[in-house]
């Protein structure tokens, strides 16, 4: 198993898409959490404290599996993101069980 980070940037002026899609996004993350795939997640914030992107950390066998999870996110399907980077991640500090 490997750890991957999704670094997602929202499109400008798409906060309404984020808020409308949030319940489905949370359901998606809860399902990943229940399967032990999700390690952590949360939004990036702009200078006014409003969400403008997402960081999601997952554990999967391959980067292709991680990309499929990122593509399946309701935020991605709704067209919220201007970009999504899926990157291998080395969790060094405060990793549970390390």
C-alpha cells in the first residue's frame, strides 16, 4: 500500500458548486473512511476563510487507484476543480501507528 495526496484547486467563483455538492462529497469521503482508505481530508481556505480547494490523503495500492478515487469524488464530477494533482506522499510526522 502507498499513500497519495490529492491537491485540488477550485475554479474561481465556484463556491456555490462546492456548497451544493458538499453532502455528496462528504458521503463519498465517509465511504472511503469506512473502508480504511481515507487517511485525512479538508479544504484549503482563501484570505477570507472561505474554502477554495481540497487536500485529500488516501492509501491505495497504485496511483491509478488513487486517481480513480479522485475522479469519483462528487466535487470532481460537478466540475468544481480547476486542477487536481494526485501525488505520492511520504507521511513522516505524526503518522498513526508509526
